[in-house]
C-alpha cells in the first residue's frame, strides 16, 4: 500500500513538473513568436499602405517574383512546401528548418508590396511553426515535445496577427489530423496564444472585428436559408481548393524553371489587374470584406478572388490562403444575401465561416473564429453553417499534407490526405 | 476520362444521398427526443416543486429506493450501467435496450421527488441514447449508423433539458473517446440538437442562463488568479470522481443485496439531511448555484454536495452527475472568490466550467457550455480555466467506459479508460 502511494505520488509529481514546464515554455514561445508576429503585422500594414498609395508598384510584380525565388535559392530552401511542411513536421518527424521564418517573412511582404493576391496566416503558421521548432531544438526537447512547440508557435503567430486567441489555440490542435484533437497541446497552445495576443495588443495591433448589427431571429425559414448558403459554400470551397492545386500543377507543367514560372505568374496577375481596372483583388482585400459586411459586393468578386489567388500562389508567390478564403466566403455570402433578400450582413459572416471550414476542414475552429470575428449572437447560424460546410466539402483542403482521420459520412477510420 | 467522371459523380451522388438521409433522420430524432426531453423537464419541475413544498417526503427516500430497484428487476435490467452503457454502445457494439428510456425516466423522477442528490443529464443521455438507438433499429441502420443515431439522441435530450444546443451537439461527439472527435456525427448532432431545443422552447422550457454582470478586465494578475482556481478545480474534480467510484464500490462491498443497499443509502442521505437541517443539498440544487452566482455560499457546500451525491448515486438511485458537478464547481469557485477577493461571480462561473471539464474530460464542450450559460464576455477566463482543468485532472472521469485516446502530457497514443 505504502509502495503504491509512493508510486502514485511520484507519478503525480512528474505530471505537475511536465505541466509547469509547459506553462513556462509556452509563455516564452508566446512572447517571442508574439513579438515576431507583431513585427510582421506592422510590416504588412506598411507594405499594404505603400501599395495603395503607389498603385504603379503592381508593374514590378513579375520582377519581384524573381527576387522571392532568388531568396529561397540563396538559403537552399527551394523544396520548401510552406504550410504543408509545418503540418507534416507535426504528424511525422520531418525537419522544419529555422530559415523558413525569415524567408516567409520577407517573401510574403514582397508579394503584398507588389500586389500579389494572398493572405498572411500561411506566413503566420510558418513563422510560428519554425520558430517554435527552433525553440524546441534549443531546449533539447524530444521529437514529441518539439511537435507541441510547433503547435504553440503556430497558435501564437496566428493569434498575434488575427487577434483571435481562442480560434488560434484550437486551430493548431485541430488542423493537422482532422478528427484527432491534440489535447496534449491544449495548455501550451492556449497560453502562448493568449500571451502572443497580449504582446500584439501591447504594441497596438488592432483586432479585426466585424459588426453584424441586427441578426434575424433564428427560425425555420432562416435556418433553411442559411443551410442552403452553407451547402453552396461547401461547393465554393471545393472549387477554390481545386483551383489552387490545379494552378500549381499547370504552372509546374508549363514552366519548368521556377524563375520563369513566377515571372509569368506575376505577368498574369498584372494583366488581370489591368483588365479589372482596380486593385480590389490584390493584397489581402480586407477592405473589400468590410464592404461585404455592409452589404455591397460585385457579383463576380468571389470568383475573381479565387482566380487571383490561384494565379498568385500557384506561381510561387508567398502568403496564406485563409484571408483569401474569407474574402471568397464574404463575397459569396453577400451575393447570396443580396439575391435571396436575407440579411446580406449575416450571410457575409456565415459565408466566411463556412468557406473557412470547407477549405480547412476545421469545424470547431471555424465556429470559434466566427464568435471572435463577428460576436456570439449569431451562434445558431454559425453552428449550422459550419456543420453543413464540413460535411459537404468532401476531402478537399488547402493543405495537401493535412490528414482526415475519420470518414465524414460514417464513423470509419480512413486516415487519408486531402486533395 | 469519361469513366472517371462518371465514377466521381456516382460517388458524389452517394454522399449527397447520405447527407440528405442524415438531415431527415436527425430532424425526426430531434422532434421525438426533444419531445420526450421536454416531458422529462416538466416532470422534474413538478417533482422538485412537490418536494420543496412537502419536505417530509425525504423520510420516504429509503423506501422509494426499493421501488427503483424493483422497477429495474421487473424489466430485467438489473445489470444496467447507465450512462456508461450508452458510451460503450458507441465505441463497441454493445446493445442499448429501449427499456432503458422508461426506466431512467421514472427512476430519476422518483430519486428527485424524495430528495436524492443527483442531476438530470445522466438521465437525458440515457433517454436520448436509447431512443436514438431504437430509431436506428426501427429504420434498420447498420451498426455504425446506429452509433450516430445514439449520439444524435444524446445531443437532442441534453439540448432540450439544458437549453444549450451548441454544447449538447459537441458533447456527444467529444465525450466517448477523448481526443477523437466523431465529426461524422456533426450534422446529425447539430440538427437534432437545434430541433430539440426548438421543441423545448415551443413548449415553454425556459433556458438556464446565469448573468455574470461585471467581468474584470483580463490582465496578468486576474489570469493568474483564475489559473490557480482552475488548478484547484482540477483537484476537486479528481476528489469528486474518486468519491463517486469509491462510494459505489463500498456500498457493493458491504451490502450485497441491491434492495438493502439502496435502502441503506436512502437512510444515510436522510440522516445527513437531518444533520444539515435543510434540503440545500438534495435534488439538483440549481437554486443554490444561483446563490453562488450572486456571491453567497457556505464554505463546506462544495464538499457536502459531493458527499450527498456520492451517497445517493452509489447506492443505486438514478439521475446524473453533471448538475452536481456544476453545483460543486460553483460552490468551490464562489468560496475561492470570497476568500481571494476576486469577483466571486466570475469565479463561480469559472469553477463550474472547470469542474465540468475536469470530470468529463471535454474541454471544447466545457468552453462552449460556458458561453451558453454565462455569455461570451468571459471568454479568455473560460479558455484558460478549461485548459488547466483538463490537463491537471488526470485520467479520472465520471464515466468509467469513457476512453482517453491520447496522453494529456505528450502526443502519445494511450487509449485507456478513465478511473
């Protein structure tokens, strides 16, 4: 009996030590990655402002691409698969080089300065993931603990940049293997996410928050309308994923040389921008999302954003896919709202959540991020939309190294990669 | 190519058919289980009112126990393990008899009428689970689809009774195997949960909602205080689980005959009630939770509730463990708030969320239910508290057939049952 109690106490002591270790290191990770994330936020801010004031910069987009490829060549990181590498570093033991951080930092800023259409959270995930991994190496963590550090870093960077600490904490646990929650990373991710958010707030990063105002009462008719919107959004998500992957595939097929590839991609985006006649689809396009929330959108906007983003990222420019997904969802939702006569503002918000869920296959994160972006009042709408979009978006996804562990239609173990 | 497209279309058509099937059947499940849940709600209401008006009913508690055991004997369901059976019916193929529904319905009402200390959501889960399984059999679903129907039913009953459709939908996906999310049940659970909630609202079930009022700004000092509270709550959760399991074990050891066992249990609760001198710890005790929210609590309340509940449920009385967990968390949180001088109201709410998380090992559900019960404004506090309570509550849990798939401290596959 005495032996048993001693064993039990030893065990408990070990657990408490592990917990204390994670509290400490997640604060470190939150401070460091939060700081870098904040720097990146202001970098993005300056770059976007500069581009808006000097629209002619778009003409340099093709040339800027060469600079990006050059950077990656210079640091011998041509095989970098971006966010995919971060995800596969978590579920396998692939290495995540620290040089990924400066590379993605610079190349995303270049992409945005010259008007490529991309997001910034892909950059955030790579920044955070590689710094987290670096910290893990520095502290001589074993492989499994390094994985937790990568998730910590991802959460911290996402949180600093988006101002959504709750969704950021859950996202890294949910996105790697859909259906399996890496709860061992719960405390580390939550703490580093909250710390990074505090760091960002301290330096004056303002949180993205869209006000929906009046939300229609949740009744059968409105539930049906939102379900229809969510089902359509699932389709939009599939199209977006296919476009992104196909564009990469086609670019590689027709332009073997990465310099030529990115130069041509820059030219395509440039030509398209000139044809459109404005720069609504260049950069992140957060201003356009805000217009959608107010109920104004051009009918073709959602498709144009997908096209611009596929042409930009497929060619080798850097950035993320999530803000473009938000843009696409917002534009599509707003269009749906205007056509159906059902609150375009709410439809915009629901469209964003549904497309986010469709392309990332992360229903819980999508639900939580919608509370953080739009407030809690639309809850039943978001819940319903996220569920439908998850089920009907099939096994498509932004990240080809993401795994879907259980079938979406039956409780079967399938463990397949997304396409 | 043509062949491929045809194959793809057939595949998509099959998925759409599956989705449509689930929409339909989850509405049916939501309506039926929602209706039964509503009936149960009003039953509980009447029973509790009757007991409060006639405090002498407590003297009949020992005899009423004999009635409960008699009912189970009569329907040949002596081996019924309650909520555990529902959970193991989902991850194994154990049968879930339909007679569980009327049995738990009646026996929970009896327990509450005569002043046993118990909750009602255990009853809800069993009601919903067995009716869901019954529907699955009726429609000749295969084993895997029957599991989804069980989850649907659980969500619907939980939602109708508690008025928390979001947490109810996620709970059944999360609780069975912690770390694995049964997302195949996402749409079915969400829909049946929302439908059941609508049914309950239609018949006038009023939603439990506790107002926190002023929430202190989320700063380092307040975050540390809440973390300390959450860590203590993890300890309380462990004690509660151990008390529940030990009480059952000891009862069985000393009283082999179930009639004698439940009669003695009734006597213990009766004596304890007389010693306490009031009925604060009998029934669900939601009124006491409300007092905690207002900042008033007796220091021993959290422990007394655990003791009352362990004595009641261990002896064979029926009901749930979740409302008692809420009570314990609320009383402990309020006490902590009063002692530390940090908003007792917020501490009550956080205590409830943390103990719920600690005993169920369901962090996402705990987070969501705290939004539904207390509003969204305390988000960072709940997030932090739930994370700490999850990590430090070890592998203890209310339901011995719950499985924890991944270690809480490392990303290791462990697949162990809780104790």
